[in-house]
C-alpha cells in the first residue's frame, strides 16, 4: 500500500478561514489579527477578557528519548487534539513554533505528520508571523546598546571582560560560537570576546514564553543581567534602558498565533525554546488562554520526558500555576527495538525480544512522570511495520509498570485512529487522580536542585562541578536568586550526558561545564557535558535539498 507524503497531505488540506476556527473557541473576529486567510494572532484584550473563565483539563504530551527511528510526539499531540474533538470535547492543541536552525539542519519541519498535522505547514516552518525575527531583533537591540553604552563613556562601569550577554541568530552557525567584537580601531569601540547562541536559546525567548502580559514582559526584560562591573555587581538590562524599546519590538510577538489542524480544529502555535538547551515549552500565555476557552488543552514539551516534561513540571507549571491532569508518553515499537540494539536498517523485521530489551527506557520515563503525582497513558504511535506481537509486548510491559498503553493510528487515519487514545485520556483526566507537585522546593539550595534532577530523573550517582561553579551558585544564592528552578542543558538522546548511551543506564555522573543566570526568565541554566547553545549544521544539511519547484511550491523542507 502506498502512502502520501506529509507535504502532499498538507497541500490537499481543506483549510477554513481563520475566523471560523476562532469562532469554535468563541473568539470574535475583531479580536483576531489575521496574517493572510489561515493564521491570526489573538488580541491581548480578548485574552484579558476570558481570565475569569474556569480552566479546562491540561494534558501534556511527552516522549521517550528520541532515536533515529522516530517517535512522533508532535504528530501524536495533533492527533490527540483531533481525537478529543471527534468524541465531542472542545479541545485545543498548543505547540511551539519551529526554528530555522534545525529546519535547514537535520530535523526538518515540525508540524506533525500524516493525517495529524497543523497547517499552513510551510509558513509554520519558515517565517510564520515573524515572532522569531522579533525576538532576534529585540535581543540584537540590547546587544548593540550594551556596546554603545561602553563606547560612550561606560557610565555603569561595565567590565568589558565580564559582558555575559551573547548575541543570537536563528540558524545553526558553529563559526559564531566564539568571536571577537569591536575590532578595527578606536572608532569601533573597545575590543572584547563575545559569541552567538541560536535564537531559541535566548533569554528573550524564554521570557516571552513565560510572561503573562506586556507589563510582565517589560519587567522581566529589565531584570536580565547583561554584564558585571569591576566590583562584580550585576548590570541589568534596565540599567542600559533597553527594556522599553525591546517590549515595543515584541508587542505583536507576545500575542498567540491561531492556526488549524487538517481536521479544522484550533491550534495555538507560539514560542519556541529548545528543550535540550532551554525550557522546551510553548508560551504560558497561549496555554493559559487555551485553558480558558477549551474543555481540553493538549500541549507538548520538547524531546524526551527527562528534558521537556521535567522542565514543563519544574519550570513552566511552577511559574504559571499550572497542573497537568494527565501525561501522554509517546513511544514507538521501532524506537523500542532501536533501544534494544537493532540497527535502523533492520527495524522493519519483527523482533519481539529486541522490543522487550528496549522497553526499560520507556519504563524509566513512566516512573519519572509518576514521581510528579500525575497519571500516565502511553501512546504507541503506530507504524505500518509494527506486528501484533510487538505491540502486545509493549502493552504488557507498560501494564507491569501500573499504566496502560493504547495503540494510536492517527498518522494514517487522523482522528478516527486516535479516538481510542482520546477516550482513555478523558477517562484518566476526569478520574481526578492527579496530585501534581514539582520535584523540589523553591528553598532547596541550587546545587542540591541539580543533584535532585540528576539522581531522580537521570538516575545518576553524582553531579560533577568544580569549585568555581559551586562558588558561583552560592554567590547567586546570596544575591537572592536561590529560589530559582534549574534548567538543565543536556543531550536529548540519553539519560546520561553521552548521546550514544541508550536504554535506562545507571552508575553514571552528570558533569556541569557552565552555569548561566537567567534572572529575567527566572531560572538558572546548567550546561552539561558537550551540549552546545549554538548547534552546528551536519555534513549534509537539509538546506541542500530545499528549493522551489516549477510550480513555485517548496520542496525538501519536510
């Protein structure tokens, strides 16, 4: 049987005007700022007007550690949203926007797949409504104002050796990781070292995704630490007087983007922090707005549950006062076989023993999610090569861990294929058994928070950090930042910091190479192992295959 490609399916979508999609949620057309016919931003006035509404149920979709076999977390998120609407629930999908870096690198588009997609697919994976450009511009404005401040007399007495604000660009460009700026003589300023991160690692991105409104956004931007003086006291963004202009640049970007699934159900696509180097969740304003106008909100957190779900629980939920009613953990038979030692080329052949050998990775994630007090449903994202015996092996393993696995065929059948999963999620969510609590308390010391994540989520024996890092954490505690949560920057492919180690390893340690204070966003980043906050392109980047065909359509992005 032949199947259509994702892009072929997306191009055949019977999209409805975005005003009709807004009407499904009760959003009047005059509160939608349209970007063409099929996407729009929701006004702040409307968002403010629904704050008194009761919240719907919150469902988080997460996954096992990603493998080259594919898991389909976004596809499952979209499919579940469609499935919930199919059984009569007013459900909204909330996902992140895609970064140009991985789109032109190795990951490709990020809008779901098969018959469980969000459209317009090409727009979402490219410039969309300009949010990432606005974030990059706001970040760049601050970068320029810092060096300009130093050039014109340095009233704040910034130590040019201790400027911690890095530049950003939304592209994988390893050549920019470490640079020298202001070279070329007196007219160009004072030379110093600098560097670039990818836009999705910017603190401005994190702030936009955690802010409640424009006033909150401006305050958080002002609270960012950009440099230190010679006496080691911090220089804030507000000292440079950049936060007001940055807020102006971000004014429209703060408004959530409304689009639709292939089945014309509403989806908010807003914000895009990476989960391996940032907190990996869509914006708080999109999620909280969706909860006020929906029976169910289905949102996802990036990469495996050890990163995305952990940060969703410990950072986003803590900051926004959210509590998930159910977590859907996505797994595939193919990924279980790969965790069990099967090469990618051999995944098509039935191998029940390999499935069983790979299941401990899934089991570790089930245990971790339950430790937050939230019930788990495992979604087996169906592939056509799956056999009944392999699926049954996963179901039996999950049952032995006190949860239930449901086979979902949304990629192939859309909402018809995800209906069983939707019904199970409703059953679990409405049973009211969730008793959510973050993994650690605000008052726990910062290094102990890192150890708690490493030991309880990664099952590591220890966190390795030299005296310089420990002293820095203590200094931040003394400055009043000890209550902040930790954002671990770590490889997504493993519970360890070694991306080649699959399964459910124990007996390892977590080396912390660097710590960064994101005072505006409200968390501390721990950079672990070899993870980079500016990725590089692979030897054959996806960009080599992206082009316009004779009909003016985009090829190679998906």
